[in-house]
C-alpha cells in the first residue's frame, strides 16, 4: 500500500487553487451559455427527422456542383498564393536578422497580430462592401488572413536560420538580394512550403464558410439549399464538400512529403 507523505501532498496542493478556479469558470461559462444536455437529448428525434429528409441526396445535382466546388478550390489557391508571396516579404521585414530597424520590425509584427485577431467573416464583409459579391472578396479575405498567420511563421523561420552562411555572404560583399537568395531561402524553403500547404488546407475550409456570406463557391449553394428547405440538394452539397476537403488534404499531404523531403519517412 502506497503511503501519501506530506511532501507528496504539498506537491499537489499548488494545483488545488488553479483547478478550483478553472472549475468555477467552466461551470459559470456553461450556465451563461445555457448549456442544456436535456434539450440536446430532446432534440435528437428532430435531428433524426431532418436527416431523414436529407437522404437520399439529390444525385442529379452533383454535376451542377462541380463548378462551385472548383471555384472554392480556386478561391483558396489564389488567396493562399497571394498571401504566402506577400508574407515572405513581410517576414523579411519582421525578422531581426534581416532588418535592423527595431521600430519597423515591431510595427510590422503588431500589424500581423491585428490581422490574426480579425475574424475572417469581418474581413470578407469588408471586401464585399468594397468590391461587391463574388469570389474576389473571398480571395482578398483569405489572402489577408494568410498574411496574418504566415507572416509571423515566415519571420520566425527566417530568424532561426544558421547565421554563418549569411555572414559569409556579407563578408564577400554580396547584396541583400543575394544574401536572401543564396543564404536564407535555401534554409527556410521546407518551412515555407510546409506552412503554406497547411494554410491552403485551412483556406479550403474557410472558402466554403465564406461562400455563405456571398463570397462564391460551394458554400453559397449549400446555404441556398438550406434556406429553400431543399434538404436533399443540401446533402448533395455536403457530400461534395466532404469529398473536396478530403481530396485537397490528401493532395496537400502528398505534395508536402515530396517537396519537403518527408517521403523518406514513410
């Protein structure tokens, strides 16, 4: 039988107060959010009834969903490419080993933090108000969100490069562009590609969500079917979304393994 000593008790005592505070906040938040398991259980029959109205899917609408599905991929692809390209430039400005101006570095990092804090929905509504409905505001919203995330990740990756190649290039009189091309870029390419592909996967999901507010893509078809109570058409859109997301994730993973060199780990 294990004996609990005073030393063991004192080791756990420091967790009592944080655990109590966490439990109190969790319970209080659940009450404020009106979490009601009884209501959830009571709604199960309605959920089953709704699912029954959604099956079988309207198979005849699948050909009509190919175009919106491709548009969703295009929105995510262009938004990611634009965001990643700008993020690399911004990352160079935000990295301390590439930019000695502390005020400029801190300003850029603050802007990136603000971009990450802004919900994508607010950003896309802003661009919808500027350029109108369609895929273009979705592209701009995803690009802006990508910059907020990738800009920071790229800056951190650039700051972690081995300084010796950089110092050697500077010592022989290389220009800033040459230092970046031959000393920095080769070291950060795996990180840049990996993070960009991950962001593409995120943007695929986000482009579906943004379609709900008029940014184009298959999300618009889904919300339209639900508003018109065309549940079988909505199920067809949902299945198309599942196939689309799965294929994009598999393709992204495959490309990441090939380019970044993870194929050897299989």
